[in-house]
C-alpha cells in the first residue's frame, strides 16, 4: 500500500506538475543516490547519474503506472539503469585514454638501436634517384601513392614498384 505522500506525488506526476519533481527529490534522492553509488563506486559519477536519473524521471513521468509497480520500485529501476549506463560510458572512455604509466611507447631499448642507421634521410639519399623521389614524396611529404603518381607524373604501378624496391634497399641497410 502506498503512503499518502506517494499518492500525492503520483497525482502530480500524472498532471505534469513541476512540484512533483521537488517532492521526489526531497523524499527519494538520498535513497536513489545510495543505489547509484553502490553501482558506480565513484561519488562524481554517482552525482552525475543522480541528476540524469531525475531528468529521466521527469521526461518519463507520464509513463509511470501505479498498477505495474510501486513508485519507489519504478524510481529505483531508472536510477540503477542510469548508473549502469553512466559506469559503462565512463569505463569505455577511460579505456580509450592513453595510459602512459601502462605504456611501453616511451621505453626505447637504446642497446638494440643501431647507431649507424638512425638518420633515415641520409640513407634514402644513398638510393637511386628514382627510388629517392618516390620515398620522399610518400614518407617525407605525406603524399598518398595516387597523389605522388599525379604530382610526379609517374604511373601508379611504377610508384608502387619503386616504393617496394626502395624499401627493400633500405631494409638491407637496416638489417644487414
């Protein structure tokens, strides 16, 4: 059986009266915050999720059916689902961020670097001119193969062949 305050809130929700949201917040926000905090385990996320919960409650107020569920049960489901969505969204974003402390990008083993082959431009300059032109266009000027073909007026197939041969020649320098 619902309490008189619950019945009053439900009537206000049905009418779309803005007083309902204030009464909901006064009577249920601390309980819903507790539910949300259990899911998110993060106060900042929980506060955001609580705010989103009340926005969803207001937007869906006319959908509430007292015959299907008690008011708190309905509020609880919205709060819990919002918290789960918020947590998933946060985790997805967090997973995409670069974690420098967990990355090996900045850990370069200097022992394994061949000091003689560090300067790429010098080694490219040692290649035949036809390979130099293609490699410079693709790697140092950032052109695509098609752009290099158009710019240098060399057929695309020839660009690809010269790239392959030029890289093979560089490989001989880097991996003797």
